[in-house]
């Protein structure tokens, strides 16, 4: 008997065919109800295909060769993934003053903690492992 094409399978197919590394739950709204999509996304997180970065925001994952655990797959790392998520959410953001100073050569201190400066009201939290995105006003 052939296996039915489940919602989780359709989500996985859409994610695999996408060029993007960050996904919002509203991008999958056409595949099913909100509860069903969230349940399927949780299943993909459990299987290691996705990593939950925050409320309604997921990043593509790959298996680490060293530990076998899922790790975030983004060429720009966690900060790049969160910036892409902010763009998709329609949030106005810009690099922090410390990052701008480093990029312009006014400082030799490398910004280590991921941070962005946001305009307007935005209170979501983005986390990955032990790292949290700092929001500056």
C-alpha cells in the first residue's frame, strides 16, 4: 500500500525546493490549517530538518558531521538568519552603532554578540542554542 503524502512531507518538499534558509509559518498557510502546519513544523524540528529560531520563524538545518546534531544552515550564521527573518516580517532594522563603527574602520573592536537596531515596536525574541539576538532602539 502506497504511503499518503502527509502535510509534513509536503512541507519538507517545499522547504527542500526553496532557495531560502529562513521560513515563516505564514508561508505555509496554503497547505493546511494553522494548527496542522504548526504540528507538522514541530515534527520537522524533531526530525532535524528545521530549527526554531523564534515565534513563527524557522531556519533550515543540516546535520553536523562532528556531533550528528542539527545545526543552523545559513552562510551568514545566526545573525544573517535573523536579519532575513526581520526582512520577511517587515521590520525596519539597521546595523548597530558598534557594527557600523567597525565596518567603517572607526573601531578595531569586533562586535561579538548578535544585535540589530530596530525602529518601531518589535518585541519578538530570536534564539539559537545559547545565543539570543539583542534588539537596540
